[in-house]
């Protein structure tokens, strides 16, 4: 899927992508040590629909949480699509879609069956009036939600894709630890990329194949073999975090050796182009342009991040030369339909008489290049 639905959602400011419990469990298994005696905030999560709430409510005691806070905003078009906490035995209907918060400080075996499960969480929500309260809007940017953010130690959620810049900016402003879902394109944002350069944010373990199926009201255009009812497939999704995990400093072997024939030098910048992260040469000590997927393997002890070639301001300041009209004419003559102008500071290189425009490059340097095999 070419992220058609994701882009449409961003344009329309529709962000109803509800995460599967299995995906949450797969990622969170690596972070358990961070949660003991902590206040966890899920501030984009209706507890009657959110698997983040379900995950933390059921593992409240295992994780040793101090408190769990969940908030939701007014209205939700996903109502009835997921409802992982749908209480079939409830006398009343599920709460109307209004903004509210749930605060849990204890989860007990309410029905005496010897285990803490969803029925105990159900009883807690129905019978403890101190647990649930109404909010004005539930928007994470509202004053009431910011006060909850200040109280939290760790934020875990799937924030609105269209508001990712604001969302992560707020987390950094208040110095919060977090584990959140975002699209890999967010790495390129001017507001986000410097956080990676400064080693203040990194990527978690991720989804299988960097793609995930979300419960969503939007139409799914995934292939028949990958289609799931009432779900939408989105490629390029990642977990963004500032919680320390072994993966952050995981080493990986480089197996390719540099040669000028295999690694072309950019025509307008002193760096070589590396088309695949796995093809980074172990013996090259200069600058390299690598795909944005490199960030999933980035080890700050192994590489320096120099810049973001998708950032026009950085390109100008780094001295990447504009393409020029002659280059544009040659591109068009060879049938390239990319939208480029002569004054663009886009990386390009020439090989075998053809001009190539590599996509979304991060400029890096190997801190410890090998001089021999």
C-alpha cells in the first residue's frame, strides 16, 4: 500500500488508527524494567476501545505501576470497530463518546476468581466513581491534559499522525519519557530529525516488515492476501522512544568494501551514495548518503549523523549546490518526471551517462572505519 489512506487522513486531519494488542505486546516486552513505580499516561486512548489501556490495566500489578491515566477526546468514528473492552453483560450502554479520563491506582481481583482479568477491570470502571471523570475536550494540547502530562513519568500511545510534530514537541518540552507510534517519514521533519542527531530520540524494535494493521474506519486498499476485515494496513510505521533499550547500541557487521564503481559520488556534494543500509562499506571514512531506513539500525557509538538531505535549509547550509538548468534538461530528456527546479539543492549523481535522484537520504559518517578485512 502506498500510504494512500495515511496521506488522506493527514490532509483531512483524521487520525483514527487503533493499535492491535499483539503489536503492543510485542514491543512492550522489551521495556518492562522502565515501568515499576511509574505513572503511565495514555493520552490518546479511550479505555473502552484502546488496547494500550487494556495492556496496562491487565499488567498493572506485573509491571508494578504507580498509576495509569488514560484520556480520550470528544467523538470517535471507530466506535464499534474494536471495543476490546466491550462489556456485553453491562446493563447500560457503553459511555457516550465524550471526553473523559480514567485514573487507576489499583487493580484487584474483584470477583474472587483468583486472577486479575477484564472482568475485574470492568467492575472497577462501573463501580468506582473516582476512576472516571469528564474532561472539557480531551485534546492533549489542552490545559487539563497538560496537567496530566506533568504528572506522568512515561507516555505510551499512538498519537494522531497529523499532529506528530506538536505531539513529540510537547513531550520534549516537558522532559517526558515515552514510547509512541509514528510514521518513518516523521524522522525527516525539521522538528524531529535534530532529536535523532542529538541522541535524544531513537527507534524501538518496530513492527514486522515496518508495516502494521490498525483498526480504522478508513477503507483498506491492501492486497487481498494482506487484507484484514475492519482494519487498514499502513507501511513505514515505527516506534519512537527515549527509553533505553539494548537495540539502541546494538552492533551489526558491515560486509561491503568500498569501490568507486559501486558507490557513486554525488555531483553536487562531497559524499557517496549508498542505496541500501546493508551495503554501507566498512572501510569508507568519508560522508555517505544512506536511506532513511538506516535510522532503524543507527548506533550512535558506530556512526555520526551529519545531516538530513530532505531539509532544504540544511542542504543550503551544507553547501549542496543547486542542480542548474542543464541538469534539469538532461533529466527531462531521459524521461524523468520528477518535479525539480534549477535552484533546488537536491542530491544527484551521474552514472553511465544517466542522472539519478536518490530518495530521502541521511548523511552519515562511520566513526570507526576498518582499514583492512
